[in-house]
C-alpha cells in the first residue's frame, strides 16, 4: 500500500536527522518535554479513526487498543515530565580542590544525546511500542532525532501517528529532520538505516531472528553502534510445593487467563510452567486443562504470525516425550491461535533445546520435575528472560534459596505470586533481561529509565560556569537533582 523508501530517501532522512540533531540536542529539557506533550495532544486529536484503523490492521479488539492508546499517551506525557525533571541525566559534580596534593580539577558529568536513533516498531503493540511508542519517546527525551521503520503489519496506523508527530514538530518550531518515517517491505530499508553512518543507535522490538540480525549488523559497522533489541522470552513460572498444595486450582485459573490474554501475543506470556511431580501438580494440570478447553481460539495479529504459531506449536508437540494436555474445545479457523497446554518431564526438557524456544501465541509447556532439586536444575539451564515468576509461600522461599538465586540470575523482573503479563509503566519497572531476552540487560525499554539508553556520559573538566550547560551550572537554574561532591542535592553551588 505504501511505497518502499529508496536508498536516496533513506540517505536523505539520515542526513536530515543529523542536521536536526545538531540543533535538537541543545534545546532545553522544557522544550523537549513540550514537544512530547504536543505529540500526545495530536495523537488524542486524531480521534476514533486511530483505534478503528489499528483494529482493521491488527485484529486486536477495540477495548485492548483503547487501553493501549491510553498507555501510549501516558508514556509520552510521563516521559516528558521525567525528561524535564532531569534525574535521567545522572548529573555529577566534583568541585575543584586546588589545595589538595595533587590538586583536583572541577569535573562535571551528565548524559548527552547519542545521535539519530532508528526505531523498529513491534507488530503486537501498534501504539505503545511502535511509531510514537516507548523507544521513540525515550529518544526524543534524550535529545535524539528519530527515524521510524514502520511495521508493515500496521502501516496505516503508523502513518496516522507519524502525521501527529509531524504536526507537533511544526507547532513547536523544531527542525523537520527531528522525525522521519520510512516504509520498507523487505529487510533492505531497515538494514540500510542501521548501516548509515549518521545513525547512532537502534531500538527494536520483535523476533529473536530480527533483533539479533540487526545487532550483528550494527556491530560490523566501521563504527559499531548500540542496538537495544527486545526479543522473545518464555517467562518461566516456578510452582513451589507449599504454595501449590494451598492453591493449585486458583493458580491454574489465573494462568489460563494469562496464557491466552491477547491470543498469547505478549513478550511476557508465560510459556513455561515448572513444578514438582505429584498430586498437587496433577490437580493444577487438570484445572488448567479444564480452563483452557473453555477458551475460544481467536484471530492473531497477522496471517504470518498465525502461520508461525501453527508451525511452532506443531514442532513443539511433535518432540519426543511431549504430551498434549489440553486445547480449546472449539476448532480454530484460518489465522486463529488455538489455546494449548502441553507437558514434558524435566529430564526430556533439559535434553532438548528445541523445547526452550518461544512459541509466540496461546501456548504453554508444563515441566514436571522429579523433586525440588530438579526445579533448580531447570532454572540453571534456562536462557535469559524478561521475567521469571515464583509461586511460593515464605516457607517455600526459605527452603529454596538456591533456586531463588538461580532465578534472579536469569531475568530482569522477578515476580512473586502473580502473572508476568501486564507491564506497569513506572520508573521502577525493568523490561529487559539477560540475552537472548534483550541485547543489553543493563537497560529497560519500559519506564523513564529507558531514556538513558540514548544518552552517553560527557564530563566537562575546568569549564567556567557561564560556558557550562544549564544542567551543570553552579546556580542549578533547572532545579534538578545532582550528585554534588558525593551527595544528592538540588542545592546551588556557592
Ligand atoms: P520481526 O519479524 O522481528 O519484525 C520486526 C521489524 O523488524 C519489522 O519491521 C521487520 O521488517 C524488521 N526486521 C526483522 N528482521 C530484520 C532483518 N533481518 N533485517 C532488517 N529488518 C528486519 O517481528 P514481528 O513482525 O513483530 O513478529 C514476528 C515474530 O516476532 C513473532 O512471531 C514473535 O515470535 C516475535 N515477536 C516478539 C515480540 C516481543 O515483544 N519480543 C513482539 C512481537 C513479535 P519487515 O516486517 O518488513 O520484515
């Protein structure tokens, strides 16, 4: 429907972004925040057409998309406030000690913008992790122009949001190149953007294959750049014995809902459930099976994702030792995802890496462990994850401290007695975990801490006050928190 960008158009977008960077990186935090607020206002002003278009393109229901639109607006406004608050700058000041031997110079450090950022939107979040989503908002807050590679699965939605951003660019008097929007139906356009010398960072949400390919491409550039890829995750859930005995049926009910939420198309979907063999696990399994049978298949985001789900589900169920426990009582029609639960012994799981792979959709594998020691063995053999969950009493935790340590080691968010689906947007959220969940576990793609991904520290040594950026001036004219001679304060320097 939309014309693929030519290489000349990609070069032009990158050139414009670079020219805009020189101006945009130096505008005040207040102006950056006003720009982001204006984007939020312009998206709101689009009215119902935005959700209607996304419904048509993604098959996601209205209520789900309305909720995601609210989240998008909240991200833009709360990251704008965080941008202006300035905590993300990590301002540090060590004043001169001229009489010390040797004398200490005046040194002041803060994060400065990296440069133009390329954003690859996600198919499963057409608003919150796409064109004006978390990566774009964080890059704008950090002072970086953005070039979005529109996701072809919701290209029209992306166009509408891009138009809202352009309006905000004009209304706030920013240079045109602060934002560009590229369509490209193959990989070539995205690759050319990542390889462009004017591009300095990449934000990506999607498959392992895509995220890792772009990461490798960026690492091979003459000047390698960071790629913040958020890829797949199986989000293991560990059922501990006392908790399982107390609440097997309740856990099964909340997990049937979590596994099938949005047809399982969440990166936080619980794809692995690990518990000790016995009566309580059997009760959990039979309740989970009963719940799953009642849930109807539903249409997935796009035919490609439905086809992939069908293939991956088939491949998983064909593995030796895997038993189908339950599927929906209703037949799935074209492009629908069939709610499915399978089970396997821990021994077989540990021997077969294929079973560790994510099946993106409403599918979960229950791993039966011979004893608690085997729960630990599974935890130590799992790959990096966005989240891990412990369903456990305090006594379970106290009896399994080694397991807790192993689980901490593998994830970015550790949940106790809850479900991994549902990612709160707040400063303390961590959405990022050890590889292969993401390419850099030190950062989060949710919450205003995500702004730090697009900044780099720059220290100013011996600069006179009037030449320093406002963030580091003696008077602290922005009133931001700064670490002054090892103490966090908003005080001015006398
Ligand atoms: P995807 O296939 O990884 O694509 C995401 C974006 O990256 C698209 O714009 C795609 O371009 C581009 N891309 C992918 N590989 C590339 C490469 N090698 N070179 C250049 N550009 C590349 O992800 P998706 O379309 O969102 O969904 C496919 C699968 O990703 C799902 O089945 C699921 O397994 C996984 N997924 C994970 C998450 C998550 O949150 N981690 C979210 C959604 C999906 P084109 O579309 O033009 O090919």
